C-alpha cells in the first residue's frame, strides 16, 4: 500500500510541475494536438482555411480542424483559445471588437491576407447597361448611386410585397448586417423598399443567381473577392468617398478601406512557432482569391478541391511563405 501511495504522490507532483511549466493556463507546443481554424460562414475564408490547413497538415505534420459560427462567436472563440487561427478578419467590419481584442493581448495580428477588396450594394450590370447578347434592355439606365434606389422600387420588386421593392441585406448574424441596416435608414430607402436578410451566404447567392439568370432586377449586399463577383458582371453602386466622421455618424459613405488580416490566439506563437512563422508570410490578393473561388463556381469544386488546384497552379506564390524543406514536403504531398 505504501508503494502504491508513493507512486500516486509522484504522479501528482509531476502533473503539478507540468501545469506550472505551461504558465497562465496556456498549452505547450507539444500539448497542442490540433490547430483549429475559424469558419465564419463565407466561401473565401473557407478557401484560405483549406490552403493553410493543407500546408500545415502536409508540411508541418499537425492535425487541423475548423469551428463554424457567426463573426462575433468565432472572434470570441479566437480570444478564448477555442480557435487558434482566423484567416480572414475583415477588420473594419468589426473595428471596435478587433481593436479591443488586439489591445487586450487576446489575439495577435500576424499578417495581412489581402487589402484590395471592396463591398457594398450591387446590381447586375445589365440593370444599368442592358445586355445585348441576352436581349435585355437597361432596366434603370440612370441608376448610379445608392441614394437613387428610392426611385426604383419597380425595378427590384419584393416578391412578398408588391407595393415595395426589396434590398437584400447580409445574414443577420454577420457583422456587416448592422451597417447595411443603417445605410438603409440613412438613405430613407424604407419609403419604397423592404430590407430582407437571408439566412446564409448560400441564400444570398441563390437569390442573386436566380434573378441574374432570369434577367431580372436585383440589388443587395455583396463584396469582393468572391466567386460570384468573378463569374457574374455586377456593378457596385456609388456612395460618397469614405469619411470617418460621416461613416461613424450614419454610414452614408463608401465602406472604409478594409485590411483583411490573419490573426491568431495569443498562445499560438508558443504552442506552434513554426506554424505562426508560416502565417506571418501568408499574403494573397483579391485576384488570387477569386481564382480559387471561380474554380468552385465554374467547375463545381469543393473548397478543399479548389484549394488543392490553387496550390498546384500557384506554387511560385505559396512556396515563398515556407522554408525550403517544408515547401518540398507539401509539393510532394499534393502531386
């Protein structure tokens, strides 16, 4: 009995020592068995997740996973450490939350994925210019600006309310939902339009593609880069040039310039320093991102399949993010 008791005591001391070595409750690098990525619900973040996950799994031989949720939920998961990596933080869409998370030290910005993006209210270009090949006459040839929409409810009819037009918002659990709702009020579009929030990104796409294929009027929130904006000819409606004070007052300007960053939980540099070094070098563009998204739209590929093709076709880009030995392992794995 004494021998058994001594063994238990030694194990307990060892366990306490191990916990103390970790410090502040952070896991050590050896204890991080899976690197978890945020999936906030749109295609481009899933593409970048798949690219980074393939590199980590094949090059660094670490397992990866994803956690899906709203922007607010996944950012909180990143702060708490339940999520380790966020490949597409649209920083100005969640500026206060992002700045707070950085300043508190909960998360670390490691790179800018891309910064040449735009977003806002779009219409199919044929609405303004027509489409001679499809026999579509311009539906609103003088439409240029968001604040002019109020005069065109008949061009964008609400299928559930014949007395008004319809503007499609982002899903209600997206950070951008409140910005579009504020714009809708500021421009007094409620006089002639209803604002409708789809349940998901796929709901937005389905609604747009249906209208586009039929040559009908459609107006709603979207952004670039996406597979939809790469495949379909859309026009971003104009607003006044971005002004920070005016934006904060009523959102009556263009969206602010948006650095789309890669961020990690504060403990990841200690848990997986080689992976963080790779993520610090991760940099793409809207054009590069849209290429992968276009594979999905035109060829029906999954995010994982599109990421694999992107890796095959852009070896000159991503191998520069990695040490030579790691890049060679990934190249050999995806051939």
